[in-house]
C-alpha cells in the first residue's frame, strides 16, 4: 500500500507552496499530486511552474501526478488542460470528463480523480478502456460499496490492471459552483474577487446558527466542515484491495499525519491519536459524512 | 427554403420546450399547456426526483405515453442517478422498461447505465442528464464518442458566453435549464446533502430529503428548520419559511449570518430566450417534477407563449410583464434570477 499526497486544494502563497513541497520531498510519501484543481484564477504558480516543480519532485524519487481542474467551463481552462496533457512525461489526474477525453485521445494513461463519478464497476470499465490506470473513489461512497465495485471489476476482468486510491484525510471536496463563495462572503463579485481566498489557507469555516461546523468555503468549492480521517480504517482498506491512501494538504500538522499513516501502513504504530480530535468518518460507514462513527 | 438556412437557425426554429411531469395529472397539464416534450421518472431511486408520491409505475407510464403521443408530444424518461453495485439491476430494469415503452429519449448520467443502454438498446435515443455534469465540449465529445448521446443537458453553471462557446463546438444538441429551482452547484458533483443526511442526488435521487427535515415552532412564534438535526434556518414570527434545502440556508461565516451560498430563489431565463436560440440551443427545460399540476400548467403556458412569440419575431421579442409576473408568483421566495447565465450573479 502506497501513501499519496493530494493536490493543495486551498490557495496558498507561492512561497508557502514551494516550502510545502520542499518539506514533502523529505517525507515518507510515495506519490505526490500537484497542480491547481479548484479555480483557474489562482495563479501564484503558473502551469509551467507546476510542471517544473513536478519534475523536481520526480527527480527526488517521488511518483508525481499533475492534478487538473475539477470544473472546466472556459476555453482558457481547456487550453491549460492541453498544456498539462502535453507535458511529455508526467501523468495527469483527470477531475473532469473533458480531461478524460483529451487524455484518451492522446492515448495517455491517467488517474481518474474523486470528482469523476464512478459508482459502479461498469463505469470504471468505461474509463479503463479509455486509459485510466488508477482511480480515486468518489468521497461520498462507503467501504462496503468500494469492496463491491472491486469484486465486480474482478469479475469483469480488469481489476488487476488498475490501482484504487481512497481520499482518507483532510477536508472533503463536496461541491463545485459557478459562484465563488469566498468572494461572496467578502461582498465581492467573482470577476473582482481580489483573491481573498489567499487569506484563508485552511478555507473559511461555515457554521450553523448554533455554531455547529458544517462546511468549509474554498472559493468555488465547498468542502466538509470537519476533517475526514480514515487512519483506523487502513487495515480494512488493505483487505479490500485499496492500493493508495490519499492525504489532502492542510497547513497544520501534516508531518505528524504522514508519520501516523506511514506507521499504520507499515504496521509499526501503537495506538491512535486522531488529528484533529473531532475528525469524522461517516461516509466510509454509509452514514452522513459529518458523523463520527465510534471505532 | 429550410435547407438554405444557417443550421443554427434551423435548430432555433424548432426550439423544444421540455416540461416536467411528476405524475399523470402533471403530465396531462404539461401536454395540454403546450409542451413539446415531457420528462418522467419511475417510482424508485433510479431518477433524481425520488420523492414519496411522485413518478410512474410501468402501467402509468404506458398510459402517460399514450396520452402524450396522441397529442404529438414526446416522452423522455430520466434514469439519471448513479447505481452502486448493490442496486445495479434496478437501473438496468429501468432502462429496459424505457426501451419497452419506446420512449423518445432516455436521460442518463452514469457511464455504466449509458453503456448498458447503448449496448442493449441501440435504438434508444440517449440524452446526457444534467447530473452527468458536462460543462465543456471536450466532455461532450467523450459522451458522444463513447455512448452516442444525441443531446446533453448543461449544468446551471455556465455564463451566456460560455453556453455560446460550448454550443459552437458541441457534437450534440444542447438543452439548457430555463426555469425552476436553481441548483447553485454543478449538478452531479454536489455531495452537500449526503454530507449532512447520508442521501444525495447522485446516490438516492434526493437532495435535502424530506425524511431528514424538521420544522420546529419556537416559543416566540418563530420557526426553525433542521436537516438531520443541523439547523438550516431560523425565522422570525411571520417571516416566510422555506424548505430547508442545504445550499439555501442561513449560516455563519466570519461572524455574519446570511445566505452564505444562495438565497431561496428560482431561475428564470425568459428574457434570454432569443439569445439561447441564437447561440444554437435546441431545447429549454422547465424544472419541477415535484411541483403540482397547477404549477406545471401555469409555467408551461407562459413558456409556450414566449417561445411562440420569439419564434414568430425574434428581433421584436421581449419578455412580457404579465409573463414575468405569472412566473414570479409561483417562484421560490417569489424571486427569480438569471443565475450563472449572468456574470454578476457568479
């Protein structure tokens, strides 16, 4: 089982991004996803910067995958996607069917991200035929459903040709919109957003009127209010046939989280102290996502 | 004469009015009020309006088909949720039934369902559901080349100029939402509902499901609405309370309490009709299979008049005040918006 680091979903300052990856290069993660997956207006790093950074990390021995945008609406966004597809060596994570189309036209193998709707093995097979070699399960699915999909994929005869990855740690990406909610919260129109999301490296918390944490606003993306954490489920994931466990970057405590997961995967840990303590796991157990099922 | 017209104009001349029918009375209302096509779902979680008391069993579906066909109106069937392995046969049965009915189109989103339909029932016309979340022409190319879809319904996230651009490159006909409840998130890629209630449009065909809703009267005469116990909104005595759809609640962000995602409002594109025709949109869709026959009749009648007026004379077309008033009267929060079609809204 491999440990992966998903793309930074928040908008971080250029220097913070480079600092994060400098440190990550030294950490025991096997696969690194990077790139802008949320909003095309975020350009602290340009497309070429991401490709260059990816190559450096690959030279350091990491397997590197470029993540692409999840909601593609404009020609300029398709143009960026074409540049990523044509980078020459690094794999892409498709987060929109437009990316699946481009990559399969170029006969390139690719990763299908969690924003691609795969709820059954027949869908997975359609992607496999187009060149998908790894997929990330949609975050709202349960462990039980995942096991059933993989059993069906086995029966259809392609399960051994692909890898399965599970989003296991971080704020869950839940929705994408035409509207920028960060700009809206600051009373700004999207076309003049002033990049306010740079001020929220962990997103903007959205709570009920009773102060219950519900969602996290991250530009055009809405994320879970709580952090999702499947650390205790790592053994079960291994049993089902999960090949990669994905962590999603947060500005805090990532080194500890990486260490915990690494130890869990390698079977060398002794006990669990969840970070943060109020993390949730409902989706994995077929419950509402914000539920924390007692382990 | 027709053959010499620009292809987009030819398409525009036949701009299709696609109307919701949650049950047989609504279907009759839609057909009688001027729908060109009606869309229905079956009585289970295979469609994105899986609500108690709604939708059609096979007997009713045959009756509906007869009623519509006798009057020259097309019938589409939505099998547009995402089956998980445990329920796969329900979806294939729904597709088989749609094929038995001989409907004019199957509206589907899931790649597995589309593949099954294309393979087993090649005669069945396929429309990519809005739940398929295709927002660009490359994505449309995928569904067209893989499953042979004839038409796609665009998510309500594109601006008018983006619709124009997609239309100019699209390998398939396009249908857009014209009127009704407004999904603020890209359809098919929103899990807000399952995060709070365990049911989502993708998995169960339900958003903010009724069985998770609680309306609680307060000692001061006000009202609180909850979804699986999470407070969605709080109303003063006398204030008009809306259904607690998650994205339309009032929440706290940075110390302010407001409609952080979206106000309770409806989409109304009546004034964009000539532009939609001009860019080459083939069909406009009215949302609302969960609405009453009276609502369907009201809304469909207005849209029929508007489309007829627009097609008679596009240059002179203007949305009439009485049409707008009639639509506002039945809209959520009695407010309407152009939604994402208009850039400032975004």
